[in-house]
């Protein structure tokens, strides 16, 4: 249920089960973010950017290969 004030959505009433699930997901995200921050804290900005660029290129390459394989098997 969405509650409006002055014609705008103000907040939502959600079941407690959903609220607890979302809170747990938020906690996990914050923990993962903190762990990642700690893992890279001793690296320079350039080193982090190079590492991210390499990982993005690898992921892109893997996706292109998977896409080609799907097309070939169709």
C-alpha cells in the first residue's frame, strides 16, 4: 500500500517479511562494499582503474563468446 501526501508518494506499507528481506539484502550489499573498499585501500586510483578496465574487458569478451556460441547452436 502506497501512502500519498500532497499528491506525491510519501511511503509504502509492506509486509514485514518483505521488509526483513530487503533489510538483509541491504546489509549484505553494505558488507560487500566495505570488503571491496578494504581490498583496494592499498592500491592507487590508477591501479584500481586498470584492474576494473581489465575485468570489464574480460567480461565483455566472455559475453561475446557466449553470444556467438548461442547463435551458432540456433
